[in-house]
């Protein structure tokens, strides 16, 4: 949902050894009594989830930063290069990042529940199946990118900017494949609670990318081509490091198992979760991009677009914190459901939701106090800074709703409810949020505030529906579905 200018009792309970020795006595704790809805969180559970979340937040920000650095280098080449790289990066987000992140979400269910059920050999098979799926869709997106220029012109973008965006994407195609594979590897490690090494495998490539981009753009003299080419190289460096770690580390001796031809037999079953997971993520990403397009139709479109882009970027940065907790709760829920501990899974959701909302409230407080300074980082125009201050109240509401839905979406991925979440996002954003945004902005003349108010309605509907699904769905059934998947895994 980003605009490209993208745990238990005791902290050791998420480790492999403890997971394998966990008792199954919690399996009968399904029911609705598993929810812990008190006002205070369990300290040990909160510590463990925070320890899990921080590495995921850092790695997410690092991978977000690689294409962003490329855009910054493009900006120093000229205004046309900046516009082309920004548009190309936005197209990369809409058609590439959202899709590939969504496709990898199937592993949060499959690997997470298989790990909890101690079916360790299945994790490597599921990973390889997802890598195959990611390759297929990366090829399809690459073909789409070959027609970037005419598509962007058809979308009423300036021909010169569209041509630069197409050139930018042409050299980002190798990075598209690397990005998809990285997402699959991250989910594989995440579901086994191996997250601390991910900081190194994401931060180091980001640091190297700064030097590489300077080398290719300035020293070698590739200019604009070097901006996206350096991003592709940096993503492949990260992938090679991550893949080497997975194949040689003793932590994955039982879960990797080497290259398995059996993975091809599971592509179809993985696709059943991957496709709704991708739709679920894309619907949300596209809603924010659609909001920017609507802003371009308002009077004084340049200022309206800049203001809405500032709001979207602020929301995206805030969501990166939520993303870490979303990954944590997805892993906790899938692992506990896999070993039949429904009560612990529900307790983890309660703790994570409270933590996420608390941190969102902290961000909201800081934004309320320092919105002027924050806006000045994006623009020196005093009118835009003043208008951003008027958006602060609405922005705080959207951040709170986005924080809640982020955690609940993690629950959906952990439980295998991607299809329900996909339908929820379709209705929340495209049957409620966007129509209301159009109504408020253009018919009721609320302009930018109307657009964001419509988004808030969509986010509120999304969060409420996901909460209802989490409260009313019988979680015990997920354990049976996992057993059925294992029983028919060779068919």
C-alpha cells in the first residue's frame, strides 16, 4: 500500500527447538474463549513479538529504499529524468511489487502451518513451488512492461515522461525477478522465526546500492540507465546472499531439503492461495494509486496531486511499522494453528493488535505535534504545508484504521483466509471507499478532504469486516484443511 514517489509466553517460544517440543495440549482450546480482550498485554508475549517485528520492519524499509535511492539519483540528472523514474517506480509498485508480495503471501499460510505441524520437509517444497509461481508471473509482468510507453500515454501521461519511464523499467526487469524470489525467501525464513539475519541481508545491499548507483551513473557514465540497472544488480546481490544462507545454514537442514522436483506437483495447490493473496494485496495498493489519479482531476491538480501524494507517503511510512507486527502475527497464528494451539493463536492476535494500535497512536501524536515540520520535508510551498496541516486529523484516523487492518490481514494470511480478505478489500475499497471519495470530493465539493474521507470509510469497512471474520470464523477448521493438504500432497 505504498506509493513509489512502496510471542508467546517467553521470547524463545518462537525458536525451532521449542516449537518442535511444544505440547499439543492446547489443541482443544479452540472456541471463542481463546480471545484475550483485557486492557493490558502480556509482557513476555509483547517482548517476543516486538523482537520479531523489528527485523521485519528494517528489512522492509531497506527493500523499499533501494528503488527510492535510484529515483534520487535520477533526480540529480534533471527534471525529466526525475519524472520518468518516479512514474516508472510507481508502475513498478502497481504491477510488480504489489503482485509479487501478494503471491508470496501463500507461504505465510502453507509454510507457517506446516512448520507448526512439524511437517518440516514440506517447507522447502512449498518455497520452491512459490518460486516457480513467482517466475511465471514475473515473465508475464515483463511482457506487460514491454508496452509501458503506449500504456502510459493511453493513461494521459506526457509522452516524454512515458518514454523515460519505459526506459527505466526496461533495465529493472532483472530486478523484478530478484524481488519476487526475495519475497518468497523472506516468507520461508519468517515462518520459522529466523528474522534477525534478514537485517544484514537487506541493509548491506541497500548500502552497497548507494555506491553502485553512483558508480554506474556518474563514474561509468551510464546516466539514467544506471539508476534502474543498479537497482536490479543490488536486488540480485541481496537474493544471492539470502539464497546462500538458506542453503548452507544448519537452521534449515530439515526444512530446505535441497532442490525437489516434487515442487512442481504442488504448484497448483500453492496457486489456490497465491492468487487470492495477490488479489488481496493488489486491491489495497491500487486503491491508493487510484486516489492519486482522482486528485489529478481536481482544480489546481498539481497542488492537489502533491498534497495527496504526501498523505499517501506518510501513510505508507506509518504502515511499515504495522507490517512488522502483521508478519509477527501471521507467523504466530499459522504456527500455533499448525500444532493445534488455537487459544494461543487468538491470544497472540489480541496482543499484536493492541501493540500495533499503541504504536499507531504514538505516530498519530507525533504527527499532530510536528505536522508542519514533516510537511516541510516534502515541500517548501507554504500553502501546501498549511493544507497538509488541515489534513492531519483525517490522516490520523486513516493511520489508526490502517494499523488495525494490517494486523488483521496478517491473521487472514496465517489462517488461509486470503479469499475472504480479497472479497473484503474489493467491497471496502471499490464499492464503498472509492465511490464515496468521488462523491465527497466532486459532488459535495470537499476536494482533497473528500478523497481522504472516502478512503477512511473504505479502511474502516475493511478493518471492521476483517475483525468480524476473525471473531466469527471457526479457527479449528484450518487445522483440518492443513491435514487434507498434506494427505493429498502427491496427487
